């Protein structure tokens, strides 16, 4: 894995912390496990981020031992342009991919196939109703990627 600059590391850590803390509730006292993958997602693991600097295992996976965690869940992922297809959720960004930079995911079971998401950029101020989900370290003006579910 290559070294990344401090700003990228800081923002990436903040986004991961936000996602982690936003998913935490009083009944999820379980511990989280993290792993990396080259694209294969084992049963029970959820893709939640992408490391553009890791050429061998760029996908970050997580799972919990919480009683509410579905240990049988299965996910698939793909890439997309700015328009996210119905039924898919954006979860990462690969600035090295000039054609389909958004990483999208969906569960193969228990998933709303009609959901729709919108993505945009932000200079750091998160608009109401939007949530940060990725960071583009090559964008000097609007590096924070935000998303909101519109359906």
C-alpha cells in the first residue's frame, strides 16, 4: 500500500468514523471487524469503502458480532458514472477511474431494488439531507462526495 497524504487520511478517517458512529445504537454493543478484499465479498461482510492506493486489496469490508447483524448477508458491487442506477447505493469513489468512478453496492437479498440515490460534491459544508460517503483527493475545490436517497 502506498502512503497517502495527511488530508486524505484525515478525511477518510472522518468519513469512516461518521459511518461507524451513525450505525451505532444502544443495542449494537458488539465489536466491529474490518478486512480488505480484492473484490470477493465473503458472506456476512459488507463493503463500505475503497482505498485507491491499495492495488491488491482495495475494498474495505466490515462486519459486527452484534445480535442485529445479518451474518448471512451477501453483497455485490459495480461501478457507475454520475447517475446511480435504481436499486444501487453509492459507497465509494475511485478517482483513478475516469469513466465509472463511483463504486455502488446492493445486497443480493432483503434490498429495495427501487431505491434511487443522487450524488454530488461539496467543499466540506454538507447540505441538509445529504451525507458524506467518499473523498476525492484530486479535487482541490469540492473534494467531499455526498449522497442522498431520493426514493
